[in-house]
């Protein structure tokens, strides 16, 4: 077990005990030697955990007297701010359950407020409204900030911890708030790499007209060559997240590129529509054409066949956001990267590759 992991584990263990009331306010913690024996950790691990807890106002250390749990704070409410986007494709639907689960473990309550409501109040009234709620910090589930948006001013006025959740790579710079972001450019490339490593050579992209996953269309030929993919013909097609738009794009793609072996989609929701279009054309996935998504929609495994994807880990993003919030005070803007995982399922199995493996036995 790594030293860093041990420090995090002990820190989270003690934090949970404090927030759940298992270590009551004003309680004196055991002396260092006894506490290390009780927790079965080294002194440096315990000291690191206590330093983090002290920085968050959960414990206080007095020279010659010991370490005490601080008095209970009424500021236990985490404010979640989201836009009124109700479509199932929006990530906050899958991130918020992770937030609420972690908040419950740490003894926090959560409150969800639509950004539109705050903006209607105006900057000053919105800040006053939030101050009266005695929140301990804000998780802002928005992205693509320029820095002069009203919500940026509102939360700087509060002077409380703010974390931008599932934001863009440079949002921490434009806003002055810490962020938790996926490396979209790298993770999207790794999804394409999965298709290449699965033996597909003729891959086509189906993307959103206004979002190429942090890539430019001009970069695709070089990227395809680097991954040993064919570059002949049109590599990228675009469509809106609309059944008819996707149907038109897929039919055009296959008419212009009848040798297409795999379609790499903007999101899992695009991929699900592509699979429907292929089925209507009597094309089998993956026997005739493989399909891969991107994002990690929890329902991917329920499809027939199960959908391969780049899983951004929405639930874990929510949990990590709660852990990072106390470490994201006003005036501190740090970018934290959220992990991702490329998950290969049946929708990208390569029949030709399976035949080669079978004949080689």
C-alpha cells in the first residue's frame, strides 16, 4: 500500500468519524503514539491526516495539550448549482448521485439550485440569498466560462470554497475557482486507440457539429496515421443528437464509405442511435460494423450488444468533488483531473480478429 494512499485513507476515516459525531466536539484525541498504534499507521501518516483536518477546521492542535475536535459547525450544507437541462444526456444527472452519497458519508446535506434562478435574482441578491443559507461551499456543475459570467461574481462575493465539477480544462484560469475536469482530448484519443488495437482499420467518426472532443478536424488525418488507421475518404461526419439527423449522417457515411468497419461516436447517446439505424439497415453490431461510444452512460451494459465506451466515471466524479471541496478555498484555483477508463465490450469485438485467434489455437 502506497504512503499517499495510507494518508488519504486515515484522513478520510477520521473526517468521517468527526462529521458523523463518532468523535464528538471538544473530544481530545489520543496522544500521538497511542493513536498511531490504534490506527496501525506511522507518525508521518497520522501527522499528515491531522494537518489536513486542521486546515479544514475540524480539529485544533495545542502545544503541550493535544489535539481536539472542533466545536460542531452549523455550516454543513453543500450547494449544488446546475442548469435546467433535463435531457438524459447531460452528465449532472449521473454526477449528482455520487455527490449526495459522499455528502451523506461525511455528514453533509446537499441542496440543488438552478443557475437560472440565481441569475434572475441578480448578483447582489443572489449572494445575500446564499449567505443566509449558511452553506459550507458550492459545487458548480457548469463549464466553458469566459470569466465575466454573473455566477462567477456571485460565488467570489461569498468567499467560500467553490469547485467547478466536470468543467473544461482551462475553466480554473478564467474563473479563479478550482476545478475537477476530465482530460477529454486524451481520453477521446484513447477510445480511438482501442478501435485500432481491436484490429479495425476503416474507422469513421460521428461527432457533434460544435464539439470535436477538444480536437480539430484538421488533426484527424495525422491522428489516424499515428494509430495505423486508414485516412482515405471523409473521416468525420456530424449530426445533432436527433434520430433523423443521426440516421441521415450514418446513411451518408456508409454510402460514401462502404468499407467502414467501425463508427466512433461523440457520446454513448449518439452510439445508441447509431445502433438503431444499423439495425434498421439489417447491419449487425459488431459482425458487420462495430460501434463505440464515449462518456460512460450507466445503461451501456443493458444494450444488445453491450456498448464499448470511454467511461468518464460520473459517480466517482461526484464523490471526488465532495472530497475536494474543502480543499478549494476562495483565492485558490487548482485543476484536478478526473480519471477515466476505456471499456471494451461486445459492440467492438472484431469478428476477423476472433477468427484469427481461433485458427491459431
